[in-house]
C-alpha cells in the first residue's frame, strides 16, 4: 500500500469514528483490536478515539531506517467547525481562552486550576466557582518567574501551606492557603542551583517538574539533558538527564534516577505511591526511533542515556562506550510513537468517567517536528491493571491536525478537576479544554473501534 493510500485509509477511519462539531466520537464495541508491531508507530492519519496500540522493544527498527526529517508544525488558527474528538460517552468544551503559552496544569485541593504560562514567566489561576464549565476567576497567582513549568502543593493532602514552582534553573515556593487567588507572600528560594536554561534544538531541555512523594518527605525534580545524545563530550551534563531528590526544604540532595533523557513530567500514583515519568527520547536516527515512553521509575535506576536506548540498544556514535552499563539499562514500560513529544501526565482518580478510567494515566502528546508524517498532537490513556502498566495506550482526545497537514492545537498538560472532568492545556491555540462524561455514560464503557474497521496496513512495517 502506498503512503498516500495509507493516509486515505487512516483519514477515513478518523472521519467515520467522530462527530467533530459535537466533539463526540462514536465507535463500535469490539475491545479486542490492539494495534501491534511497527505499524502502530504510525502517524496522525490513523488516530481515532479508542484506537489502542502496543509497541514492544522487539518491534523497533534499526537506526537510520529512514532519512532524518525536519517537519515542524505549521500552526494555523482553529478552522471553523474544527473541534477535538473523544470516545463515545464524552464531550469536549472550551473552558478558557486567551491564555499565553499555557503549559503544565495542576489542580489545587480546593479545585482551582494552576497553570504555568512559561513564556510570560507566571502562574495563572482559574476557578469555576458555580460549576457552569467556565471560570469566573481568571487571574495571575504569581509572576516574575523564569520559564516556570512544574507546580506542586505542599504538604500533600487537603490543606497545603505552600505552592512550589519549578523554574528552569531553580525551585521556589509561595505561602498559600486553599482559596488564595494570589501568592500571600514573596517567593522563597528552595533550590537555587537546578541545571537550567537553553532550548533544543541544540541547546538543552528547559522544562523542570516538581512533585512530592505520597508521604511528603521527598521532593523530586526532573531535569532534561542539555544535548540530544551527548554528541559533544565537552557539554556539561552534570545532574542532567536525571530525576533529583531533595527534602521539602531543599536540603538532602540525592540522585533518584539517571540516564533519563528528558523526564519532562512526573506523577505519583495515588494508590501505590509509585513515581512515574513521561520521557522524551532522542532524535535524528529515523521516523520510528527512539520511542518516547511513560514508565514507573525505579529509584537508583539507569535508563540508558546517552549510550543506550530502550534497554541495551547502542545509540549510534557511542559504540564500545560504557559496556558495563549496557545490561543495567532499565527497559521502560510503555513505549509511545517515536517523536510524539510526550509532555504532561496525570492519574484519573475520580468517578465521573466510566469505571474503566479510574486509576488510569492520561498523557498529552505535544506532537512531532522530526518525522516525515506527523505523530502525536493528542491525549492518550495509558492502560493500567492493578496500578501496573500493560504496555498499551489508547487514543482519547484527537483531531488537532488538519487534512492539509497544518496544525491548530498542541496538548501540553492534563489534570483531573474537582468535578471529575479532565482539563487539557493547549499552547497551540492558547486555550484550556474540558472533557467530561455525557449523561448516562458513567457506569458503562467507552467504545473502541472494531478490528474490521482498522486499516489493513496495521501490524506491518511501512
């Protein structure tokens, strides 16, 4: 099958499975269709609500299986009638608009949404006090920050005393009580020397996340690498490509995990207390390498960067280096389509969605720049059983790429609201989306496409 035919088949699947104007997708009930092998490492034309994928380490191609691509998104305004698509039983509403570079979003115990607007260097607060699906309060909580991204409330639980913010080069905190709409005091420096700054291409991953372990005793900070794969041995990668551990007051530094190229966001499983990370992997060696991933993080674990990837696979240019580490490289648990640019992750612990969503992980895929045909630009549900990943993930919120290959939206952060809705920040359209269950859907099951509806090319290399 030609690539053009593949695109037409995938587009037909997406169109048949969605009602764009209503933001509601309708699919059949066959839950046996899981796309396996290299075919699932496909592109946006095959995306549709409910499409489930499983990519395994043994499915990966050889390095340089395809030419390097420079195919960044061509951003446009949302076309008339364009709307995100979700599974049957859900709907999408526009919650807030007119934001500036909205990135990570976290929900305060009182239900307020805190959003890092990284470009302007501030944290915005949104509050829907009357539950009508639109914020009555839309205000800046704190400003004068340095590329803020991660936000955390301390101590964990219903009554925090501080809001922590991860700048690109530090962690600061503000005195806080539930219901505050502005910081009640100046910022306090917690960790002043986080490796920071820079932007890839070629200049470092700048986002930093901050979370607290479930018992509140440890603060974890994620730091991405400076380079793609340490091509320049003179580049300073000290305490980068790592997850760092501190006491809540900034003391007690320890290395939690290493070799994690860009652990862009972290999350704590609400029941098990496991530390999870969303990790952006390397570029430049083909359309289907290296897969991004979401995984539970082992304390003391080494995840391969820069010498190895997805276990002991040797990254080109590092042949023969650090052989003693090859068998120690941890294999991540959930592989995502390469170059998807995974960003925010959040567990769903509410009861407003159908029951199979409780305890599941949602992940925002910002979208590729170096793949010949785009991938990502969606939110997926990572499938867990008993708190453990199965390796599968499922399209949940899609539809941000137009048929002419232009892009009108880019999901960044995901967070569960106090009302059980799922909020998604979008720095392509500078808005916040609200996904909720429709009347009568709770207690049922969200639909997935039947195996017969899937393009025949799935499961094959292309």
